[in-house]
């Protein structure tokens, strides 16, 4: 299945990546950061990683900087409106993004990485843990699962896609009118299980493939 189209526009995606990059150790060859981000660094990243809930995250200047600019750049009415709830949603995202070690920039969801094991090994996240995450109904539980998922993916994820997925996930919580096949959880399930199947097929003996064809 084709990757879901992101709701964050190009400018917002660039801002998310630049914001995340501002939290990382600097290299001489790195491109310059946009104004307002150059003063950020590993100290802000450490502070975000220590936050346990939205209240703590919203007390961080780095969180507010991410949210304010994302809201200002929004051209999708109703997605990130200039309302307190948008700041809170971005805050949860900031707390997860701060745990990412490398921006994969592969346009794949975190669930795809969780379903793929390294060197044809078992998935990075067990099916039981994945289902538990999918069934979580509170943001506190989801925040814990999301952070754990990043850790299991060895800290690698597409920063912009993950931000978009987590924002949409929050918006879909409690929306009973939402079609199941339109939701983020459906797309994550497809990415997780289909990637598992593809990987299993890649290592399945040829004779077995012929028998099941």
C-alpha cells in the first residue's frame, strides 16, 4: 500500500526536521539552522527527554518554539489551528522526537521499522507490544509506548512522517465517526504486518514458496 499522504505541508516538514536537527550535536559541515534554532542543542534535548507529561513538555522553550512555528505555517484549516490544544498535541510530539537519534528520511512510518528486524531477524517490536500500543486510549500511555517504539527501532525514524502520524493519532482519539480504514492505526497495522510478511518471504526457502504459490 502506498504511504499515507502527510497533512503537514512542505514548510512544516522542513521546520520539524530543522527543529530536530537543532537538538543534535553540531558538525562543521552541517547546513546553517534557521533563526531561532541556532541556540538550541543537547541541553534542550536532555530536558525534553526527562519530561513525563504534557505539562512538563509545555514548560520547555523548545516545545513552544516547535509549536508556534508549525501553527504559523499551517495552511490546512482545522489541522493545527491557533488553539491551546494544538500546542498540547505538538508537545507530546516534541517529547517523542527528542528521543530520535537519526532522521531516516525514508518516508516510512515508525511501524514499518518496528515490523522489520535487522538482518532478517524477528521484528523489533513484538506483536503483543504492538497490539497493546494500538489499543491504548490515553495520551499518557501512548506517549510511553511511542517513546519505547523509537527505542526499539534503534532511535531511527523519519522525523517529519512520525510527527505527522502522531499529530493525526491524537486527533483521531475518541472520534467514533472516523472510518477505521482512514485512521493512523490502520496504516501502522498495514506497515507493521506487511513488512513482517515481506521479510519472512525474503528468507523463506524457495521450495516452500513454490508449495504455497
